[in-house]
C-alpha cells in the first residue's frame, strides 16, 4: 500500500477502547436525560393547552429570590438563568476534555467535527436571514436555529431503538460540544444588556480565584461551591447571561489527572453534575419553556411569518446542508476516507438529526425577542422544526438500521466474557488505544 494511502485517517472508524468507554458513559446519561426531557416537553405542551393553562403561567411567572442582591427572578428565569448554568458547566468540562485529551486536541482530529459544527451554525443562520430578508421580517433571531440538542437527539434514537455505531454517536456528541461553545459565545457577545462593569469585574476576579485554586491543587467542595454561586450572581448582575459563568468555570477545571489521582477535578465534577444536568436542570427548563399554546391559527402563523419560518427552515434545511456539506468538504480537504462499512447517507441522516435544536434554541429565542407574542411563535417554530427534523431523521436512520445492527453486534461481541469486545483484542487499537481513531 502506498505511504500516502496508509496515512489517510479513517472517518467514523472504530473508536479506541478508552474513548468508547467514555463516550458510552456520557451518552448513557444523556439518553436517559433526553427521555426525561422529552417527557417534560410533552407535559408542558399538554399543560399549556388545557383549561389549567392559567396555573401553568402563574407558576412559571411566580417570583422569588433576594431582591437586595438583584436576584428576584421568576420560576422560568431561575430555570433558564440558574439551572441551565449547570448544563453549561458540564458542557464546559466536556469541551475542556475534548481540547486537552479528546478529539479536538490536534488540528488533524479536530478539523472534521469543528468544520462540520461551524458550517452547521453558519448555514442555519444564513437560511434564517435569507428567509426574513425575503419576507421583510426581523433578523434578530438569527442565532435561534444554530444549536443541536444532544439529549433530545439521543432520546429520539432511544425511542427508535436503533443500533447506531459508537463512532456516529461520538461524532454527534462532538458536534454538540462545539455547538454549545458557539451558542455560549453568541449569548455572551450578542445578548448582553445594561452592563455593570463593577459586577463584571467581580465575576472576573472570582474566576481568577477559581483558577488559582485549581492551579495550586486546592481540594474541597466548600471552596468551589460558594465561589461558583458568587461568580454566577455577579455575572448575572453584570448584564452577561449567567450561563456564561458555567462554561467559564467548566473550562477552568482541570481535566488531566495528576500522578496518583483516580480522577481529575473535571472528571469528578462531571460525574456528579451530568445526571443533575440531564435529569433535572434541562427537563425543568423545558417544562417552563416549552409550554406553548398550540392552535391551527398559531401553526399557520409559524409558516407564514418570516421569523418563525426562518427558524423552521434553519433547523430542518440549514442544519442538514451545513453539517453534511461541511463534513464532506472537510473530509476531502483532509483526505480522510470514510469508514468502508458506512456511506455518506449515514452522515446525511446524522446531519438531519442534528436539526433537533430544543434547549439552547428555546433559550436564545427568549433572549432574542422581547415581545411575548413573538417569543411564543419562535418557541412553536423551534418545537415544529425539531419535530420535523426528528421525523425525517427517523425515516433515514431506520432505513439503515439493519447495517447499523450488524456493525453494533460486531463492536459489542464478547465471546470470552472478559468485558472487552473481541474486535478490540484482534487489533492493535484495542491494546494501546491509539489506532482506530475516528
């Protein structure tokens, strides 16, 4: 085999065993959380369309907190500004891990998922702006269709009972991690208001202290939890969306183990908080964000108003075109060859699935629009767009599920019952975890 051919990396090939174990653990939690999220969204929709919808609104809009500290928020805002900070903290840790020891640590391995994710953010925004420009609407919601909801996507896969290979799931996870970073940067740069320099300076000072505690290996939750709450409160009062504090702290946490450590601070924090994020924080946010009144007239407005129509087209068309085209071009540019057991149709199906943009899309929709009526239409558009993307992806994935089942069975077969699939023991990749990178 020529040297050039030998050096070509395999895209969506067999994951190294340590990476597969980590991905499986993360996706298992996210899948369970996604099912809870799906249930919470259904409860919210049903509740908001019953005679008891007034009770739903009263609970969502009920205020409590500490007014003297600028923290007198509604239940809905506590879930979006408070609980979602846990979600973004976990996302920050995951991103840090990917940058330090994961798929994003080197340009060669980062090129495909980063280019795919960037195209998957830029094209939906472009589709939204084109739609609103042609229809004479407002461009302020351009960021709504940018983000992929990994938990909701995995919930769809769980409901379908598919056998998607681990490499495809890992690629979807990496896409979502980069998406989350893009979303938080958009929130920080474009959705800030009434900046308070003193509070922001205090938040930055708190992050510096947080970094120094990590740098000097200070242990003990009693240091970090109170400090994290203070940083969050200062960030909120500083005019920057409070979830930015979560990502910042996640990026600061150390993810590489010291000699003799069983787990790094980032690993321990992620282990503790991922179930809380996936099973509590995100579903509660969905419960108080997805309660949209559904009517024939309202659905009609979604497809006739330029802003909600731009969101639907951005999620269903923009995400698909952006991720697929970005992945294809990046693979050609890096000379990566697709796993011979898969086809580009599998990447296309994954791109369609990434059009499910529930949690972060709802959050950005609330930030981008001030008129409650506009917010309701945008939320309805996010729900409809995500539902359409899920339905089309389901058809494409189920059509290929026979192939996925054979690959999954080959990946998981363990005849000697030693806990490590046989395929890893037949290759050098299983022994050293270096080869077989997707």
